C-alpha cells in the first residue's frame, strides 16, 4: 500500500474514510475513538503491508496510547476502509509496538 497516495486521495475528498462495523466494535472495546483512528490513518506508520491492506501504528492524541489500525484501499474505489483497530497487547508486541514478539515453543 502506498500510504502517501491514500492520504492524498482522502485529502481531495474524492475518497472518504469509512469505518467498518468490526473496527468500531473492536476500537470501542479498547477505548479508542473514531478520532483516534483518523489520527492513525493521517499520521501513523505502516508496520505491515498486505497489498491493498496495511497495519498502521498510531498513537492516541489525548493519552499517547499506541493503536493499531488495519486500513484497506483499492485504487479507483471511492472509499478507504478501517477494517479493524485495537490497542496492541504488550505480550504480543515489542515496546516499539511495530515488531511482533516471537512465540515461544513449548
């Protein structure tokens, strides 16, 4: 995903940002607002790229909590969609919130 391009088309107003139902439900469970998700899309970094989808790292404006947002955009469509969003689990992510911890073998 070319995040600069997605941000540019969002800024033109020709493409709008949509929040999927799953994203809203999961974000609310973690106390994230739509403003937090918008902030992550506008200012976050891609930490995993899945082609038309990408995992972004952002931080909440009010308290600086890390948040992960999965954004989907297919060129030519009229919307970019936040698929899911959550506060990353410290047991699964390193302190930079960008790197997954390796799972221990049993």
